[in-house]
C-alpha cells in the first residue's frame, strides 16, 4: 500500500513539475521581453524630449498633460507665422513657424485615424526616424531632431515604437484649422 501511494505521489509531483516548467517557458519569457522593450521605449521617449513638443501642456511651465500624452498639437493652439530670420513657437510648444514654413507636432498615439495607428509599421517607423521622411514621402520639419534618432540603435527605435503602440489612442487632428504654407518669401 505504501508503494502505491508513493507511486501516485511521485506521479502527481512529476505532473506538477511538468506543468510548472511548461508555464515558465517561452510565452512568459516573450511577455517579459516585450514588457522590457515597452519599458525601455517609455524611458527613451521620456529622456529624448518627445513630450516637449508632442504632448499638450497643462500650464505655462510646459508641464505635459498626461491625460493626452503624445497626441500632438491641439486644434485650439494657434500656429505661429513663418518668418525668414526667426523661429516662433506656440505657448504650448506644439506649433512652430520659421524659415522652413510652419510645423505642428504630430499625434504619436496609436489612433488609426489621426495618430501613427495603421499608417506606420515598425519598419516604416525606423526608416522615418533614420531618414526624417514619413512613409508618404513628406519630410519631417524642424524642430524635429532627426539627427538624434538617426544615431539610435534599431533596438532602441523598436522599443520606442513598441511603447507608442501601448499608449491610449487619442483622436486629435493636429492639422485642423491649419492652412499649409511654404517658407516665407
């Protein structure tokens, strides 16, 4: 009788070990790796100043409004006029005018209509950050610091993209009310 209980006990313990080992295999590791990548992306977005231009502000101290992070220029923010010799910024630092013309901060949220949503995949995002050109071929204008992103590793750019895909999608048409204008004459 003791032998039978020992065999059953060993069988139960063995099955428990098999289940525990299988639960610790790749799905958990993959999830942990993905979580680490997203956390790295969040860190990089924070230290490279993305919120400086791409997040609406709460106050004159330019504190980012984290209820609308990285959603770009609010349609209520006036766009400064382009000038030949100066760079002008809106009070919330999401719209600019200068020798290149006028620029508004893009919506970086995963909103499918107004954000990066379905307009960028990971490879397109990396190319855009390396070249300063969007998937549609248009050039990212100042003050976008393309040279900063050109020197990042692929892993860092992938991490930023992974993080951007996890934030709350916010519908915000950053070009609403903006009349496209070229550089001043």
